[in-house]
C-alpha cells in the first residue's frame, strides 16, 4: 500500500473509519476518481479488506479511530492526525464519511483552506441520545458543515432534519445512499424452499455489525419465537461484533449450540450466504443513511423484511418487493416472517426479482460516483 502521490494530478482524500467501508461501499468511487484523472488518498484504520484492493492505485494512510468512544484526548489526536496528513499531501478536495471523519476531517480541512465534501450516513442514532449529548453532537456537525463544498445526504428524512436544525448553510444534495454495484451483486438463482415446517429449509440472514442499535436483539427474539413454530428454518448472523458489545459473543455461542441462531462471523464475501438465503431481515432500530445491506440483497433478488425507518423503507416497495414493519416492534416482525413463510416459494422469487428491478432503476452506484466526480471537478475549477 506504500504508493507515492503524483502531484501532477489533483489529489482527492477519502476519510472514513473502517476498511470495510472502503471496500464494500467506496471501491467504485475510488476507481472512478482514478479513472477520471485524480490521485486518491484513503485514510482509514488498516484492515484486511484493503488487501482486496491492492491492485488499485490509491495510497493508504493508516489512522487510529476510536469509533464509538467519547474520549476528548483521542478525538484531539485524530484531529491533529488529519491536519498533519493534509499538510503533507495537500489534497485538492477531501471526502468525509461517518461521524468522526466528518467532524474532525472537516475541521482540519477548513483550517487549512482545503475544499471538502461531507456525506451524512445517518442522524437517527444521534436523536436517541440524551439531550445534552445530542446538542453537543449536532453542534459539532454544524461546525463541520459550515465551510463544506457540499453535504451529500443519503435519505430525505436526514436532509430535512439537518435543514430544520440549520446544520447546513451552503450546498447540499440528495443521493441514493452509497448506491449498489448491480454487476458485483448480480441476480442470484433463488433456492427451493418450503413453509418452515415441511419441504426445503427456509434461510434468513442478518448482515451487519452486531450492535443493539442495529436491532440484533429484535432479530434474535424473533428467531426464538419462529423456531418454536417453524423448526425447518435457519437464522444466520454475519458481521463483526463491536468491541463495546462483547457480551454478544457468549450469547451467540449459546444460540448456536441450541441451533436457534448461527453466528457466521465477519465474511470477506457475503455473496455465497446471500445465494443460499431466501430473505434478508434488517431490523435497524434507528434507521440508516441508506442501507447497503438491503440494496445488495435486493440487487441479488432476495426478499426484504425491514423497518419503516429512514434509510430502510426506501429500499423496498412494501408488499411488492418485501415486507415492512414498525421498527422495534418484535411482534410485528414475527408476523411479517410468518406472512413470508406462508407465501409460495415462486411468489418469494418473483418479489425478489422485482426488488432487483427497483434498485437497478433507483440505486445504481454509478449515480453516486458521477455525483461525486461532478462535485469534485466543480470545487477544483471554482
């Protein structure tokens, strides 16, 4: 990953908090920027997903980010790191993702007179914090966005909230999340499936961080109830356990031994797991910017069961490509799973195929990449 930056080309720096975010959601953007004539500098904690992009031309700058911590000393070190990095490479435009890079990367860029573009990947969890912390976090966002060249929003609800709270003064734009590469996630053949009691086993996946805010407890409770009535079902969890949520390790081990929920860990490639599943269940409690997990599963032709929260509800047409329920209502989630099990497998397949058509039309990653290239060029030419 030690690659030099060619100063004959404009430099675009991309700041985020995890290698998974780069590979799964920004890979096409990095490649698109490179193909458009830019050098790309990626700043995130080193992880194995970056090795899957080792043939790319971008330069990687390692950084430590305490993603969920509130230690002011750690955050000050991050701010100073970004400032040193920008002084070293003098990027023409900085792109920021996730909370801490959005705040501290923006402040560093603004202090050095460097143009930057923010991406709001979700404000829902902030609104569920205690009042004092909520006010402080929103103050930080407001300070970060003050000199932004553009703030990209991934869903309309977040955009309206930010405008109402006067977090944004300048340019802003709504984009379809991070989009989905429909070639990378092609339409998969749909597996045979029964009714959860007889016939072929019916498989459900949860894909995402193992985190209370993501609704993992609702998923586990629903699995317990469904398994009692429909024993010929399988519930899987794929994703890494947050360091602050270590209690899930023993719980998931116990659930696996009882054959209620199987923890599959973090996977380099989720496509084989999507292929053998009949549906994705995404029980996000507070909503998302735009759920990439749902877009990838829909692109693969998989039935969606998710909440009516922002960033989730946009990815499906309720009753046409999947089922939607009120976030946090486990009883309703269980009913939606039962409704799914009552469907003929051919209808599940048809609804999944309609889901792919929906994301192809509205959530192509090409739309997102082009929006970034246009905005970056505009800031450089200004």
